C-alpha cells in the first residue's frame, strides 16, 4: 500500500561485545541468540504485516548474501538491500536509505531500527509505531523512548518536556537528548521518572528527515546524495558509489541531527526491549531458571548460580561445577569465560587475540558465501580438508588454482562438475580429481543441498590462490 | 646388571579426576600434564640409569600400544609389558608383577610405583630408593613416606614408630598405616610431625613380597599364580590368563598386605611429590605466576587470579576475564569449568555426561591403535570423514565392510593399498576407491608417517562394521 511505513533495518555492526558467538565476519544480528531465528530475522518479522511495506536493509558488502539468505528464510522480500562501501555509523546510513526511498516514493514514511535488538512483544511495538504515525506524517521526527528499568550508563537518555508523561500512549514533547551519563546521573534520571532510554529507533517521513539534513548537515547530504546517485544495481543489491562515500563522516544520527532538531517528539514504550549489548543482557533475556542459570543444549550446570552456559556446537559438551556469576561461551575454536558483571569487557579478549594475530578475533571457521558455505575440517602441512555445502540451484565460480589440486567426493546430493571442457554429473559416493591449473566449476543442479568433501593438496592452500573466469555473483 | 632394581610401573587408572584431558580411553598417565613428556614417560625415565633395570609395566588391554609407543619415544625398552584382563586395584597387579619377575630372576628387587605421579627432583628420589635398597635386600617391605605439606584427607598416612625421624635419610621403623583421615585428624597428624603421606610407592624383594602374600592373602596368591602360569606371550605382551583372573579380588596392596605385615619400614622423602589427584594439584605443580594464574599456550587470563586455564588444541583460543579460583580446560569436544577448590567434584561432570550417553564422558575423538591413530573430522547423515595416520612399517588389518564404501586420499607419505587381489602404491595427492564388500588393507611401507583422508559413505558407519581376515596385531 502506498501509505505503508517502510522499515529501514540498519544491519552493520562489528560484533565485538558478544564474542565469540558474534565476530566481525558474522556479527550478532545474524546469530541465533534468543529463540529459533536470528535477531535480524526477528527484526524483519517485527515490522511486517498490516501497515508496513517491504523493508529496506542497509548493510556492508561482506554480509549481503547473509541478508538475502536470512530474509528468504522468513519469506519476506526486501524492497532494497543497500550496500555501504564502508560502515560510517548511523547518520549516513539513514540518509542514504532516505534518498534511495525518495527516488521512488518521495512522501514515504520510514521506521529506522537497528536489526540486533530484542523486543519480546512485537505486536505492542507495532502498535506504538502506528500510534506515532500521524506525527511522523505531520513532519515531526519521532524517537522511541524505552521505559528505563535500571540506571544504565551504556545508553543515551531522553528527557521529557515539562508536563509530558513517560507512560503515555501517544508521542510526547521532548526537552532534550542526554548523552551516556555517569552512574550518579543515571541513578538520578531513573529516580526522576521523566527520562526514557534512547533506543536509536526513529519514525519520520522522507521529506522531514531530508529537510533536517539540509538544515543541520548540508555537507553530508551532498556527499551521500552523490553516492546514491552514482549507485549501481548489482544482482539485486544497490551498491552506493564508493568514491563519494569516502568523504562521508563517521557520525551517529543522534549527534548529527537529533540533538539539533526542534521538531522532535518521543513515543514512550514500556513493554520490554533490549539491545543485547553484552552477555549479561543475553542472560537476562534468556530467562534464567530458579538458580539463575541459563544453559543451552550440550551445556550442564552442576551446583552453579547465576550463570550463562552456552555450547555452540553439537559435538561440544560444556560442564560447569560450583561456579557463580559466570558467562561461558564454548565453540570448537574459541572459549570465553567472563564474570557476568564484567561482560562489557569482552572487547578486551578480542583485542588481545587480534594483537596476537589469532583469526578467532574476527572470523569463523565457517565461511558464508553466496552459493552456500564451507568450513575447514583439517589443515596439515601440505593439505587441507573442507566440507562444502552448495545451495540448490547455486554454482561456484569457474576457476583455477596455481598451487593446488583437489579431490572432490560428493556425500549428499548431486553435483554438476565442469573440468576444462568436460561437464558431468556426479552423485553421492562418487569422486573427481581436479588437476592443478584445470578450469573447474561446481554446481548444484538439484532440489536439495549438495554436500561435498574437498581434499586439497599443494604447497600453498590460501583462499587467494584463485583465478575466476566466470561468476554468477560478480566477484573478482 | 643382575643386582639392579626392577621398576614396576602400575599403569591402569580410569581417568575421572582430570577429565576432560584424562578419560577412560586414555587416562592421565599418558597425557602431557606437566612438562613435555607424559607422566608415564617421566615415571619410566625417573627410574632409569645406574642401579635400575628395564621396567616391567602392568597395564590394561586398551593401553598396551600406547605404553609401547610412549616407551619407544623415551628409548627405554621394557623388560615386560604385562596385561591385566581387568583392573583389580594394586594388590593383584603387584603380585602378578612379582610372579612374572620370579620366573626369570627369583631374587629380584622391585620398586613398585604408580605411573601418574609427579616427582620434580628425580635424582633425589633415585637416591632415596638406593638408600632403602639394603633393607629391601634384607627382606623388609619398604614404603616411601612423603613429608606432608597440608592436612590432606585424600591420602592414607603413615605413623612413624616412637623415636623414628620424619626427616631421616634412611629407612625408619613404622608404627602403622592410617586410612584416609577426616579433616580434624589430618590437621592433628600434620601438626604432630611424626606422620608421613602414604604415596603407594614400595621397594621389596620378590621373595619378601611373595612371602607376605603367602601369609596374608594365600587365596589371592593361588589365583594370580594360575593367571601368570597360564599367561600367553602375544606380540611382546604378557597376557595374564583371563579365566583365572576373574576370581581375583579387587583390593589395594595397602589393605591386603601392608596393614598386616610386620616387616615394614618407611623411607622418608621430602623433596617434592604430587599424585596430581585433581586439577588443583595440576595448578599447584605447574607453578602459578605472581597473580596465581597458570595459562597454557592459546589460553589468556585478563585480570584473573588463581586460575588454571588450559587449551588442549592448537586451533582453540581460551580467554578468561575477571574470574578467580577457576579451573577451565578447553578441548574441541568438551569444556570443563570448575571452581578450583571444588576440583575433586569433576567426577560429577563425568557421571552426568555418562548418564546422558555423551561419548565425551569416556572417549576422545582421537583413537589410538597399534598401527597409529585416527580421528573423526566430520560426521554427516550418511557420511563420515576421518584423518588416519599410519606409523612407518605399520599395517591395518585386511578387512571388509558390509555397509560402507570408502574413498582414500593420501595427503602425506606413501601407502601400499590392497583391494581384493590388487596391490599398488599410492602417494601424496592420489586416491583410491574401496567398494562396499571389497577386501582391503592399508600399509605404510615408508620411513615417515603416512597421512590419509578417508571419506566413508553408507547407511551405517559404526566402528563395528568390520570383518577382519588378517591382522598383524592379533585383533579379532
């Protein structure tokens, strides 16, 4: 419907605070942290249905196929997936989204929301958005203010104007934005009762936000406009022009616009919200048992209190005995143990590993690609074993290697294999050999995922020993 | 030399207290817990050199090839490796060792020692053994008494006779054995000064210990004698007769003999000893740093105190932040977190996992075999990928499978492969296919370990789908 609200899902993030489950290569919005869907999927679903148009997603290049794959699983088609050449905080992302929307629907109303938040009562939140819609249509910038439940120093706060009500069911006048406070100030605001948390969720019309940028950030508007005008369509993605984007400042929408604008209102929301800003929040949102423990499958607490114990792999048993106030996250390549009340310090672990050159700081063993995924099962002196899973209908690029030959054994499904000028189908329990230098390609012509074990042999086995001749996903 | 002392290394154990590094399938004496050798290797080395003959090892069937492999690495050849049909505590093991020795050297002097203890000053311990030798030759049963450093309730204690000195450098008269005390009694003994820990290490002559069994356990003597007389030599192992062993009681040498014998003396030893009876002891013996932390490679402590952090795999990073008094042992298939002062409770973790049917309770992903080892790299619905490493000169059995076919890809070294009536050599980067039902065998004819990736396909992939036609290691 032309009057529907367009959700704009901000989907960047660098994944430090929930390491090791969230890493730069696959940040937290894509992980199954709470429930059976990713936070990103839950966010897309939250803003779907009556009154909402298809979402616009703004993300980084490495995540574009994860976005389409996860959206496809929810059966929600995106209106657009906009790719930022580099992450530049929220102001340029919101502005780019507004300009992309303006090209097709100059009067559109956009709901801007991070895609890594938890909102247990989605219907209540949708109702709050719809309640704020008239003010957004009227040209105001609506920010959502969360009823605070603790003296949080990690968020900005919103001060209501005199006479405004923190538990109102329609937008209220706002006195001002308050930057992240110290503990004393946070406690005072919690006690005062006329302060709300700033959740970074906004509702406004395209004309209203463009006007605000014109007033408060005209240089940024010009640069982002060039980047959007020069954007190219690429396999369904909207790729912003990198040259123009390079000059865009790294700045939040709060700082660039909201703290300066005068046409602001706040929509109070009190039915539960979390930004899962650390493991302590995950523990809280997961619903601890009577002893205060949260245990995943394959995690066992013996005589423990107030723990979050997560095993993130089928074949990995985590057992804790006699510990208290502990978060333990176990993965086959990385284990984190942190005092729950210290869980904001996880970034120190990432920093230490990064300094030591450990890949676990930023990457996973499983690598997501447009055609599916692969993982390294074993690495030896002159060999590597991988499990490769190719989605139905998908194909890897036509490629060759300078330094390695490969054995492929299909263990599930059927593969269509090209080696130089030969094409053949190989099925479960059949194998082929790819000599060094041969042009080769692997496709899954079937209806089910195809699983293949690849054994590489050679003196150099890096991912960069690849020459691509043709690629369905326009990779170089 | 005929007068040399024969070390008798007791090498059973079920590996519960140091789970997950120590498991029933590969107990703690074989693990690298302290330093660069296993405890078993360090024990064999401790009692080697001037005055000591080649050791007799008494172990269980599953460990026989680990014993020979680890001894080979120390370049110490065993006098005999005796295999108990089943573990029956220390009395039957010591008696069997005495009877095996008696057949060749009726006057031999034997030093009985568990193979999972830590003795930092091996030379000092050897000196203590040699100082006690005259009393052993004279027919006394010498027990070694460790100078106590805490009110330990987990050990038995030894009470010196009136007038004996706890710091003497030669054997002292013993008043009596004290069973594991309660905390109050332990504190009193520690304070009294005339008590030592019973370490379960003994020195005596074969005639003296056989006489003691004749006096105090004549039924056991008869049963073990039948088992030794019926023993068979099998690939260099001495296999006790299982039928006779079935009637042997499960009883310690302390209880069966030492608490009853009158010809006992104690050799005090005060230069450091630990039985590594739990993770707390490993922490202690590993030499904590100034903050009380012990970190292995790939383990990082950030603002921690009094922790033992061990990563047991190259590709596994363990990071702890802000925790105290914690032991964390990380392996790719199991992670243990336990309050250090609770580390005797590790057996509860094993019990929980066993009840749940988790293989990690008792087994490792790596499986040691006489010909080398293998590990499962990935298991899927109808496939499994293994890495197989075959020692130079070794061969797997000639076998066939009813439910699976196999692809083998050699990634290091050269394999001699038999498939039905064909024999061929395949080298790095070559592969073969073993059809379901084919008789096949894999050998390593080379001088270096051969590494092979095996991809199995089939509806049933258990280790028990194997029909053996010929086996160098006499397995069924």
